[in-house]
C-alpha cells in the first residue's frame, strides 16, 4: 500500500468563456449595459425611416416596437442557437446602417411596398447561398467591402441631411440649431464618458439634444397617448411587391454581408470554425430579416456593438447577450416606451443620424486605408485605380442625380444607385485584376 501511487481525480476542462453562465445578480446589469450600448441604433434607424417614409406617429411607434422586438429575438437566436440558426456566440442583432440606407433608397425610388419585398428577396437569397459561403465570400475582399461601406456612409449622410431640409430642400435656423446642438452633446458625451456609457454617447446626445431643444423652443415634443402592451402591425405598407431590378441593391448587400459575418465570427469566437459558424450567423440574419420584411423593417444584421462592451467588462458570455435580447423584446412590446420615443423631434434625430452614419463613412476610409493603396511611388498602383474607378462609378449618381434618367428601368436601377454601381464596379474590376494581374508585372519591372 505504501508504494502504490495516490489516486488523482481528473480535473474537468474549463468552461469556455462564451458558455459561462454568470449568476443572476451579475447577468442583469451586464445585459443592461449591452442594451444601453445598442439602443441608439434602432432608435435612430426608425426615426430616419419614419421621416423618409412620412409615417404617422402611430406607424412610427409600431415600427420602433417591431425593430426592438426583432433586435431582441435576433440576439437571443444568435446567442443560443436553434436548428442550425445562430452561431451560439455573444452576438447581438440590429438594423444595419448600410442595409437601412439601401432600404430607404428603394423605398424613395419605388415605394415602401417594393422596399419590403426587396427585404424578403434579399433574405431569401442569403438563405439560399449559405451552402456556397466559401465561393461567395471571395467576391467581396476587403477592398470591395471598403468601397461599399464608404459609399453607403456618403449616401446615408445625404439622406440624414434631407431630414433637416425636408421637401423644400432648405433647412431653417431652428432646425440647424437643434441638429447642431445634438451633435455637440453627442461629441461631449463621447469625450467625457467612460466604459459602456461612452458606447451609448449617441443615445445620450439624442436624449440630451431633445431635452435642451424643447426647453429652448427649438423643437416640440408631443407623445401620443396609450398604455399597456402592443404588438407591431404586420404589412404596414400593404402587400409587399417584388421587383428584381429595384431589389438589386439589397440583393448585393445580402451577399456582401457574408464577408462582414466572417469578420464578426473571427473576432467573437475563441476557436473560430468559419465554415460552420458563418453560415449559422447568416441564416439567423436571413430568418429575422424575413420576419422584418413582413413588419416593414429594414434588414437585420449581426452587429459589432457588443464587442466594445465585452472588451471593457471582460465577460464574453453568450447568456449575457441573450438576456439583453430578452430586455429588448420587453421594450419592443411596451406601448408607452415606443410612443414616447416616437415623439422625439425630427431635427434632433437628424443630428444623431449624422453622427451615426458619419462613423460608417470613416469605417469605409479605414478599410481602404488598410489596403495600402498607392504605396509604391515609381509605379501605378492597380488596386488604387480599381478603388478610384469604383468610387467614381458610385459617386456619379450622387453628384449628378439626373445622369442616367434617359436609360431604361433596369440599367437605371443599377447605375442610378451609387452603392450598387460602385460595388458592382469594384467586384468586376477586382475580378479582372485577379485574372489579369497588371499591377504585379508593373511591380516587378518597377523594382528592377
């Protein structure tokens, strides 16, 4: 007995951080942090859509409830997973800024019923192509994604400015003052606050701007009555209409979203299995977007809003993001909350929207900056030429809106959308660059 080695009990492997379940006393405040950091995006998105589509206060309240409900349900689905939908990672889902810009563009050009039909078509296409994930994602390298995001940011800033000008094309001094005040308060919140509150600087600026603008007589605030629980109204724009040429902007976006989902998954997963997890992320986005199309919402996408919060707190549990989703669902069905938010002044929302979508423009610049365009001094940079031509194709309909007015409907739908024209040009030119690598031969001769 003395010579027998002691019996040791094997130590169980540690629980991965994403699967850790914090106790309830920690789970609730962590979930609230996520909701605070996320709230500005659905609120600003709904108000931008409501003003662009000229929705009534009741319709705005219903749309806000729908977007909050979809954000919550999507976050729960991505965090917990069900039948191959959702990656079971600490993800949250929100209305995408780029997707919202394209949704509103389709709605302005062809009507909101066509925009809802386009959301349904784009979601169906995304579901169909997930088995071909590896082949589709190669069409959208960082260079193409950077061009797309930059053009979306420019397009969205233009739409946000139209909230101030209205149909007349001019903004009054009071509207400019209210929007400018909101921008200043948002910037101050971003500079002075810390932690999760800094991530909610847009929300702080939105609320603060509304309070100060109303107090100074620059805007009005008149929430409608109503109490209790309410569910979103289905088909708020009537029966969705399907038009492939009109839906092309959102169809392209649905394909390019696979590239964004790849980056999100790589950042959030401890041991990434992109071939398994990215299709699950995309399928969840598509499923929730299908429901969103019925409720009149723009496409829903997996968001990086939670990455900063998890970095600050050190907690990467998917149960925290699932709890945040439950809180968003509760907020979506509470009628008084939706009606109060729906009464925020349009000019204040426009100021917040300018901040939100200006950051998208910066993200596009950052993505393109990472490609080291024009790094060679003695030889032309083929990638820089690709980006320049793609941006030119995307900016032409912005600087000259009537340029393609004489073309038939199908080519006008493609060329008349800056985002679509620029993205298609970037994909085609990048493909040509791979087949005929002019820059590589020039590079060798230049080095010699």
